[in-house]
C-alpha cells in the first residue's frame, strides 16, 4: 500500500447531530487505517469518539488548516456554510457530506461515506472554484462594514410591521425603488438557496452572473435581475425610514441604519469545492427537489 503518512485531512462536523457523530467516527477510522492523518477542533473532539492519534487544534482560525490537503464537512447547509468560511480563508478545498435536508453544497450523502473515504485516499477527486461576493456597507460616504458571501448577501427589514424602503442600483445607475421585506444579492451557487425561496431563477453553477431578487416587494416592477459577473449591485436604504439588517450567508449580520448603502460585487477570493462525481447539475437539481420527470423519453436517436 502506498504510504500516505505526509497527508492530513481536516474534519469539521455538526456534533449536535447523532448522525454526524457516527459519520465522523466512520470517516476518521477509514482515513487513519489508510495512513492519512486527521485533524479536528478541540471543542468538537469532546463530542466525538476519536483515537489518540487524531490531531487537535484549539482555535478555529484559517491557520488551523495549514498542511491539510482537504476539509471534510459533515452536516447540513449551516455546517457546510461554516466550512466554506474555513475553505475560503485557507484555500483548502472543501468536501461536503450532507446530513441535512437539501445540501446543494454537499458532494455526497451519508450513505456514501465508504466511497468518500476511498476517493479521498486514492485522491480520486477534482477541485472546482465557486464564485463569491464581496460586500461593502457605506454610511455618509464612509465604509462602516465589509463582508463576503458564498450564497448571498441579503438586505432585510428589522420590524415585522414596517416595510424596508430601498432603491436598487446596477453599475452606478438607479433601476427602481420600492417597499419590500428585503433584497437578496446572490451568486449562481446561492440561486438554489435564499434567492430560490424568494422566487429567483435557478442558475447553473458554471454560469458567471450576479442575481438581485426582491423579497415580497410592494411594486409592479419587482422582477429578479441577472447581471454580468463584473457588475456592481447596490441597495440603498432610504433616509428617514426604519433601519434594516444585512445577513451574509445567514451566518454573519450587521445593522443597516437609514441611509446606508450596500454594494455587492464579484468576490476576489473563491471557495474551492472538491468534486467526486461528473454528474450534471441538472441531475443534481432533479434529485435534490425530487422533480417529476417520469415519462421522459430522451432525445431521439
């Protein structure tokens, strides 16, 4: 057997899920048996049945992945997005195993764990880059917050009884303004997440574009917009109205006072995803949403 002693994989798991604990145990045993080192966060190790040979790191920083060839994430969409934060900051590819409901970012399901270990051991995976967005919040001409997102940056209202009043802008020119519950600025990867729930289009991941999708807009013209990946999207919260809030990937948030301006552009740093399959996104879409395709006969020969 080829020696893999110099190889290390980082494991990130949602330890609050019993399925994740069982899955982590299987993955760790399989990797160690093949001579691949495993590293985990010390805070998660207490909940996982791990042998002493597993490396523990105390702080959850991008540097904790130094020397790792892969980040394996076990969990649902929230855990996968948490893993994406590590993957982007470190440049290490992320391989997601879905233990949740939909899991579009995941490459495998819990029943595929043996196959996942085998493919990692044999390095039978490819790496693709997914576009991110960089987000800048301005207030009175000053930059007051910066952030990023893999799926979306969402500007939302704070109070249930009052709409958010906004003006939308693309490439320095105003498009329209209205009252709404919010605006989602998404990547193609995020088109199957919050933007999808808000009525936006599904965009294939290999398409380079930015999306702007209104949420419950009180307007005649409030269609989802798809722009060039080089465009700059902006959402201005009108003065003298209730404040809003910015959510990035549903994980990081900051308050938007009246008069704040949120600019969204293509991110400078992508997220790298490890892929095990060559299945088309169409097949993934059909499977994830259980779309009714019975009766399809295929193209004529």
